[in-house]
């Protein structure tokens, strides 16, 4: 595969920044150009030597790029197409990273840009946003959906597929309309459910905020994604409204069914629901990469004594295991251990389990 001489980025947030960092890691000699509305973001990217040229506007610096990545919220990506159009050339591949594909594909067709465009959606992310949280390894082993336009050449598709593979992501090609329906169910719906649930609890809480104070691990786990960027999800909902509306309607029907089963105390139907859900959830591969990364956490029992947490932290640190978070679990309705320890990766988690068990701690894995 040819090494790209120059790559351009429109937007340098979490995803754009992570792809730029991956390119810098694997292609250190590639020239990287970036435009972002935030001067602080561009300054940080320059200081970290991730980009070579910082642009306050989309100008001729983007000419002769091998790839141009659109990495702003979905509706903004569409708006930038006309500015990019004069800078495209026959050997350039134009792509995006949005989690909604139909609107940009339709805009690409209307502008006559199909021969350049291959839609992209890395199924990776974080509840945190911005370039400061970007990581070169964010897309590693994550599914990266490609939605080629109808008129783009097979040669360009093969070239871009190989490029994505070289960044250690896992490309999957599909039709853009199919993409929007699938992500509507497995990505967009969960974010809406999480956000509505959090808002419902907020509105239902007592004056003393007991719900907030007593929120169990289960609540925090299923609502963690509600901390994602509000503007990004506002754009996703408006751009994929048809699919989301249809899926929400079907989901509401399912909720109505379970509501009736609860009201009628239908033991058999309730049991069957929870059994089906458990079996299907347990069948989802652990290595599946989604837009929100898996949490690597363990729980262990410790005595309520001065220095208990510090002792555990020292054991792990002395064995070069980095901790992402550590703290006492006060509501253990769904948790077995007293102390919750979160890690950055699975290997650290597995190593910590063996190490703590060796020191005679009781450890629970999730």
C-alpha cells in the first residue's frame, strides 16, 4: 500500500484526533493538515506534533491530499462539502466518520462528488470528548464501517480498506441505508434510552436526592453513555430521525407489553423475557467493538481500616499496573466487592486479578 503523502482533517475532536494520532503513529512521515473551529485544539495538536499545518479556514492547504476526513458533527460535515469540493482531485478519497450516513450520501450525490466519497464510521468512542481525550489506539481492533458511494471505483475502495486495516481497525463494508438502520438500533437507541432514564430519575428524585446518592452500579453502567457529547447526539437524532422514530416505536411497543405483564403478574412471560434477554446478551462476543469501549473493572473485599485502599493501590503500582479509577462501592445491590478498581485495558485487569489473589484478596470479576 502506498504511504499517503498528505492527509487533511476537518474537525479534530475525539474521533478525528484519534485517527490523526494513529496516522502519526503508523505513518510518521505523512503530512497532516487540520482545520478546527477551536484554536486551542489546533494549538494542542501542533504542540504534540500530531499535525504539521494548522488552518483557521478550509483553504489551499488541503489541496493534493490523499485523504480528507470530515470529523465534525453530522450536519456540519454536510455543510463543509461545498468548501472542500474545489480542493478534490482524482486521486483523493473523501470520507467522514459520522454515525449517520444517509444525509451525507444524499448531499454527495447532489454535489456530484460520488467518485471521491467513501463513507466511514469507526465503531469506537468514549463518553469523553475532544482532542485532549483522543488516543492513537482508540480505533485499534474496532469495527470500522465503510459505505462506498455508488460511483466510487473499486480500486479506491480497496485502497481505503487497506489504509484502515493499516491503522489496526477492522473494516466492514455495507450499504449506507442498512448502516443507519443497524446503528439506529444498537447505538442510537441505547443513547436515547440512557439519556431519558437519567432525566427521568433526575425529575423523580427526592428533595434530598436519595436516588442520585444511592444509584447502584447497574444504573451507572447502563447510563454511562448519557455523558456523551449533547451536540453530537442532537445531530444524530435529527439526521437519522426516520430510522430512530421507527425503532423507538417498536421499542415503546415492547415496553407496553412488559408493562402489561407486570400489571397482570404474568410469571411465565416475565421469566421468558428475562431468560431470552440473558441468553442473547451472554451470546454477544466479548471482543465486539462498539462506540463505547468496554469497562475493565474488578471488585475485591478489603477490611475497613486505615490504608486499605492505599495498600491495594501500592501492590498494583509496584507491578506497573496503571489504574483508571479506584473507590469504595457504597451501594452493592448489584456488586459483590467492597472496592471497585477500573483499568485501561483487559490485560491489566487480568494481571491485577492474579496479583491480588496471590496477596489473598477475594476478587470478583465482571
